[in-house]
C-alpha cells in the first residue's frame, strides 16, 4: 500500500484538480485562440499531479531524477528540433513510449503487490496487452512514416489467422494471471506475445491508411494508461487515460469517414490487394495537357478566386512557404485566395493545417472539404499541390473504383484546375486520376517547390 | 468490488466527457490535439513515480525508472511541441 507524507485525502484532491485541469485544457483546444492557454493549463495539471505523487513515502528520489532528466532531455530536444513535416512520425513514436511506460508500470506494480486480487490481475494483463501492442505497433508506424521501412502493405499469407491466434494467447495469458496471481511469467508472456501482435497488426496497414493508424494508436496509448490506472486504482490515470482514449477514437472515426472506409476494413486490410479498374493508358491516353509557370501566371492575372488544395506532396516538397508567397502576391492584387483541406490530406489528422500555419497562413483561410465544395463552381483557378486521391473524381463517378464513395474535394468542378505534380504516377490508392485528363485541367509537372518558385517568379515579372 | 465499480464509473464518465469535448475540436487543431494528448497520456508518470519505492525489489525499481524516462519524454516533449505548434497559429497579426 502506498502511503504519503501528507494525508491521502489531499493527494486525491490534488489528483482531482489535475484531472479537471486536463479537461479544461482539452476544452481550450476547441478554438485556435484558446488552444495555447489550454495546453498550458493541461501542463499545470500534470505538474500538480506529479508533485502530489512525489509526496509518496519511501521513493528513490535519486533514481526518479535520473529517469526524469534523461526522459525530459530527450523530449525537450525532440520537441525543439522536430520539423513540422515530421510531426506524424513524432506523434507515432510518442504514442509508443506511452504504451511502453504503461507496460513497465503495470509490471512493477504487479511484481510488488502483496496479494493481487482478481481485478488487479486482469487490469495488469490488459495493461500489458494494450501497452505492448501500442509500443511495437507505434514503432512500426514510426518506421513507415519516417520511410525507414517500406510504407506499403507488408505481411504474409494467413497473417489474419496468426493475429487472431496471438490475441487468444494474450488473453489466455491474462486468464492464467487471474488464476495464478503469483506467476510473473504469465505477465511477461502476455507482454512478449502482444509485442509481436503490435508488429503483425501494423505491417499490413500502409499508405493512405496511415492517418487512421496513428489516430488509433493514440487512442490505445490512452487506454493503456487508463488500464494502468485500474492496476494502481488511481483516478487521475483513469481519467487522463480515458480522455486520450476518447480523443483518439474520435479522430479515428473522422479519418475513416473521410476515406469512406470502415475501421474493420482498415485494420484487417487484405494483404497485397491489387488495385483494379481502368489502366493509366486508358484514362490519360493523349488527353493530358501540360502547362508552364508563365502560362499559369497569365491565367492568374484574370482570376478573382483561387483555391489551393494541398496534399502530402506539399509536405514532402516542403512547399508550404512558397505556396504562401504565391498567395501573398495574389492577395496584394485583390484576389481571394483560400485553401481546401481534405480531412485525410497528409499523413495525420490536421497535418496540412500545421504546415500552412507554419508558413503563416491565417487559419480562417483554411476551408473544410464540405464547406468549400459548396462554392467550388465559383473558383476561377484551383491549384492542386501534391494531392491526388483526395481530388480523384473517380470516387464520385466510378462505382467500381477502389475509392468509390470516398468524399473528395470536387476540384474538377472549378473553372480551371492546375495540378502541380512530378509525374502522372498514382497516389496511395494506386489508381489513375481522370482529373488529370479533364478538359479544364492543366498539369504543371515538376517538384512542388521548384515549380511554384518559378510560378512566383513569373507572377512577379508579369 | 465497490472500489472497482467506483473506478469503472470514473472511467465511463471520463470517456463520455472526452467524447463531448473532443467532438468540438476543429480539424485545424487535430495535430496539436494529438500531440497534446501524447503529453496527457504521459500521466503514467504518476504510476511510475510511486513504483520507485526503495523497499521494492531492484527489478521493480529498474522497470519504474525506465517508465519514468519514457513517460517524461511524452510529458515534456508532448507539451513543448504542442506549445510550439500552437504558437504558430497565434503569431499572425
């Protein structure tokens, strides 16, 4: 039993206040104006909870300090150095650390419990299971997002059955733990099996589904913390963990809806499923028109409304700043420039928004998909920068397309569409895009940053 | 058993509050929301700290200290990077 230097009531009160601060902090995230303050309130909550925990009797303060300094330094350096384009992999990695911490805390608590009761053993097993899946699953997601391993779907025949078997073994290990609470072995069996499970669950998921995976792992990291809260019977862990769990689930739902995919279809994706439908030659054959920066600059001379639709390609090319430069020139001429953001553009929820915020684009200029689709016919020139599947009209027109039914930004309904892209290569979905062959579409081939730099040059000269 | 039910009550209510609050977060803030929740999931730090008791077996202390390090990466890194990102939303005008 943990005792404290002060009355336990005060400690629990501090935990309660911390929990309330987390909720108020998250509420601050509902508007860009209050978000910064919300984050600070949440951080104060964390500080309060940590100070309360440090008042427990008999702690090894010197070792806590060692761990805290090491972890704090790594966290601080990462936070300062990470580039905005790298946010998806950083969040993925941090999700994993959260899972690992839960595995270790549950393990330590279980090891030192005098007489673990049924609820503690089950909670311990679940902490190990969820935490370990989160840990290795996030490491795989990190490696895929950082392109340190192939980002597509990997696996082997029968991987689904294999995963099912692993889940059964992990649950059996938890049951073993419940029956024989003295068995440390059972816990580590659950952890090892779940570590393998995290890998085999994540490797078949790739490409366009990555935003779903990090949102889901985000949720798992919270659920793992909540499960650890049940091990320690600590309310602040349960509350904070379930807030994060709920947040991740909501983002997962939003991402799935934006791709018209069910969560089950993402999680249990058929390994190696090849894209079907018309070939690139059928779609493009002689119908693709290319253009030059000078020509686009001339077109923009007469435009009154311009919409920029960014995709992951903008992040790769680091083109957000030059996009902003272009918008500045056009706005100085009285053109209304806005940005159409597809919910799954990029590799994590809100990825495009932070890149554009980094480039000083006011958030009022970022329009959501449904919102801008209503006005798309009034757009004179729509500039697609590194987006592909999220603007593919086949999703709307071709019921047999692999992306049929996925909501898209209807750029093909704008008066003129300029697509800035290296080549006609397909996006994550691996299918050709009839937009590129449309009458009102012109391709400006080239690296996003380079092509737009030339365009900005042409605009300045024009 | 009573304690378990009390804990489950807290869990269910907190999930509900989470759904209510997070549903209102605009897409523009989804990335900071995720990094901010990274920081909050570092709450395991509390569990890690109280597991470092000196009367514990050495192995338990080792696990707890490693957990402190992992959780601190989340807490410090999560809050700092979120702060950095949100600062970019604010600096205009």
